[in-house]
């Protein structure tokens, strides 16, 4: 009659010393799809960096250029392929710039602070 216990090469889980912690690689990852409206809400920031699917790139650039058309916020735009083998997505970086008239060029934006109101220490005139 054959033995009914574990085979001689099998090691019981407790004796193997293996921990029962979950593996570092999840079985399913849920990445949010790129959202153009969510990106548009970032416009106005000093610096923006996003990874954009190839199909959304033209619309993203159109929205940036429309936003800059107001002339208040101007961005230096950098577009490069994302670090993947195929050209399925691109990294877009926007850095706010201001025109420097003496140099005749666009310079990185420098926050100048908020000016004090003449009425900050007292109530407004009647």
C-alpha cells in the first residue's frame, strides 16, 4: 500500500521559512486614463509635467496654445517621447516664462510677490 503523506521532496510551508506577505507585484493595476479636462485645470501653474497618450497630444497642445492666447501665462513647451519602446505616449513639460525686454528673450518666470494694498492696515475710504 502506498504512503498517503506528502512526498519526500515537498517542504511544508511553515518549514520553508517563506513569509506570507503579498507579492510586490499586484495582479491587477488600475491606471487612470489621461484626462484632458484634468490637465486643463492645471494650466496657470508655474511648472507642469504630464505623460500624454499619443492620440491626446494634438488636443493638449491646442489647449495650451489657446490658454496662452490670453497673454497672461506663457509657457516654454518641451515634448519628448516617454521612456517606452514604442511611441505610444509623450512627456510634456510646461515652464512659465516672461518676456525680458532688455534681453529680447523669454526668461524663466520669477514670482514677484503680492503687492500690499494701501488699505491693508485701515478700512477703505468712504
